[in-house]
C-alpha cells in the first residue's frame, strides 16, 4: 500500500474550518486509514463481475399508468380548513411575496 500524505490543513482552509493540532493529527490518521482501505479494495479481482447499483437485483415496481375515476371536486374541498371559491386557501409561507 502506498503511503499517502493528506494535506488536512489545506482542505480545512478551503472548507473554512479551524482545526486544532490534535484534530489535524487525528483527521490525517483517519483519512490515511480510509485511503489504505480503498487501496486494499482496489486489489480485488473483479474481472467478469458485472457492475451493479444494488446488492440484489431490482425490478421496476411501478404499476401501469392508467386513468381511474378520482375524488369529486366538492369532496376534496369538504375538509379544507379554508377555501376561496373552488380552490384551497393556504396560509402565506413565503416572506416578502
């Protein structure tokens, strides 16, 4: 495995983070271990293995898009806390609008 020196101070500066010496040292060790682990995974022989997004096969679970009768307009508005004619009336939630 290669010894990768990660410039934690530089990354912290880019992210506008103020790290103590102890935090910098800790993150350098932790990130170094992560890089070593990724390098170890990279050593695996994956020839002939198809790439997948999931560990198990997935199928489309959606139903066909078919037109079905819907709730009538008055029934939909019946439980509305407030309405304006044939529309739901909602409280303002955007400032300065």
